[in-house]
């Protein structure tokens, strides 16, 4: 008969094993099961803005008028830099 100590060791092992197996299955599924996403060209610098709101507004406007397909606003040295993907 198992003592409480032996039983708790078994439960801990089972939890770790289940976690490891589920994580491994997820990794395999993500690696093999999803199609690769084609990457467009790199982002190009398009301007600096004093606030994130202004940068996002400019980025959104460029997407709306089809000047670029995607954008990123990045805080750098106190200003928001807009990078666009054409």
C-alpha cells in the first residue's frame, strides 16, 4: 500500500508528465499544422510624432488611403517613430 508521501510524488509526476506532453503536442501542432505566412518586405521609416496617438492616426490613414499595407509605431528617445510596410 502507498503512503501519502508516495501518492503525492506520483500525482506530481503525473501532472508534470501531462503538462510536458500537452506542451509538446502543441509545439508539434504549431510547427507542422499551420501553413507558413509569407513575409512582406521590411518596414521603412516614415516619420516621427510627438505622441503615440498622432503616430497611430498617421499609420491608420496610410492604410486607409493604401499608401502602405501595415505600420508600427515605436517609442524612441521620447518621440514616436512610424515605420511602414509598402
